[in-house]
C-alpha cells in the first residue's frame, strides 16, 4: 500500500508549471510512422486481446511514461514522460505527437501540467482541477480553473461523458482511502460533487477513473483483497435501474502483481489503454500498454 500511495502522490503533486508554449519539435521519419491517417495509432500494428506496449521506442522506453490521450480525430496523442538521468536532474514533460503532412511530429509542450483527458467532443482538455479549451484556430487556450466546488478536492484525473458528467478521483490520504466522485451537468451547471457507492469506493487507492462516453460503464483502479497484488483495474457496468453493478476485476490479462492503473478507451471505442509498473517499487519504468477493447465485452453481464 505504501508504494502505491507514493506513486499516487507523485502523480498528483508535481509542480504545475504552465511554461510558455515554445515547442521542441522533432519529426519522426521511421517507416512505422510515415503512414496515412487511415492507420492513426502512430503507425503501430494494433493488438489483440493480449496487452502490448504502445509504440516501443516512440512512446514506451526503458523509463517512465504515463497517461495517453487521443483527440477524437486521432491526429493528436498526449502523454507525460520523465526525462533526466540522475535523480536530481529528473523532470516530467508534457508531450504531444501530432499528425501533420502525412507524418507524426513529436513536440514537448511544457513541463507537466496535469493528467490529460480530452472530452468526447474534443473541445476541452481536462487536467485534473484545471483545463484548456480549443480555440477557433485549433490550438489550446491558456490553462483555466474549474469552479470552487472542485478546487477544494485534490483531483489527479478527471474524465467526462458525452453528457458532460465529470468523474474524478482524489489523492488518497496516508491510509490509502482514495474516493471517486461524480458531478452531473444539470441545466448547464455542474452539481456539487458526490461520491460513488460501495460498488466503486471499496478497498484502497481507488483512483484514475474513466467514464464511458455513454455512461454505460466506469473503469478505475484500486487495491482489494481479491486482487492480484498491487493496484488492479476494475470495471462496473450501469444497470437498467441506473445503479452501478459490482466491481469486476479485468482479469489476469490486464492485471498482474504489479501496479496497473489509469485505463481509458480510445475515442473510437476500439482500444483500451492503461499503465503498468515494469520497474521496482521506485516506479522508474512505467509503460503504456494497449489491448483490444473487446476485452471489456467479455466481462459485461449477459
């Protein structure tokens, strides 16, 4: 539990430096990425029902990479990477791959500013308690803050449905009690945040939720006695009466005795992305994995 708490605090407490938008850009010229947008996943061969590392050498390296958010047109992919060799030199960068002129271009946007999630309509980039909006020119606005109801909660990751409902976590206290909450959009305004019930908020380290665009299921990670070891990824399906079903562990293809967390589904609904600790309990090597989203259907109650 202690090591999971450490990684949660690391993800949440990095300095929120909104640096200038000058980008260090390089063009990826390899055959794997010189592709048409008909194959939009950075030119990678797509996986089946066994998870694979995403874009080795481009996204996944021997170091720390985290997150992974595509825009709905799938021409942009955002994630966070740790750079630097010595511990005192390490820092986290906010990175984007953009598809322009039939090539994928990698740019460093800024130091880390939060865990990115793109709204289903592509108009908002959520960054925990903060966000950016798409401008008319297709760029992102300066960082803005959510209203005061959300500022008092130490949010790590906030995701949204097509109806505008927010679903988000809170940094767990030292005892590991992370709480996942929601806030519906009612008459153009978000209601006061409410905690999900025991189906979701049971066990320790509940964090990093993803709400399906149609709100039919919720994915998150946490520690439970019935799990495989460290943090596992769970899913709950919405019932016909609007309640949430019991948490279902996504099984030994997704979960191991290592830390698995921060899952989400691509905007086209085809692939599930998540993160796995491949290093020691210092989390020096965290990789981004992906798998065919049909794996979700194998757990949906009949």
